[in-house]
């Protein structure tokens, strides 16, 4: 699952692959925004991604783009 996080006043997105489901990521984002705490997610390699809820611009949750191999794709 690909997760893209936009941070206020920062030009680049935080993009990572996660093993969590879309529902789990959405629930974590909602809980973080409601409580005003840090959004904590784990990527597919076990690293933690921490973003304060106060600076979240957006969170995009979606499937990874399947990239073709070879010519004609």
C-alpha cells in the first residue's frame, strides 16, 4: 500500500510503502487528527514515519503503481 503525506510549508511529499491496510492507515490518521497527536505509521521495512498532526496537509492512501517491465508497456 502506497502512502503519500503532504506536510504544510514543505515542498516534498513523504512517500513510502506500508504493509498496513488502507482502513488501518485511515483510522490512524483520523485518531491522530482528533487527538492532535503525532501520526505514527510503519513502512514495509519496519521503519517508523512520524508526522505531527498539526502540520498534516493531506494523506493519500492507495495501491502501489504496478510498473511494467520491457518494451511496449
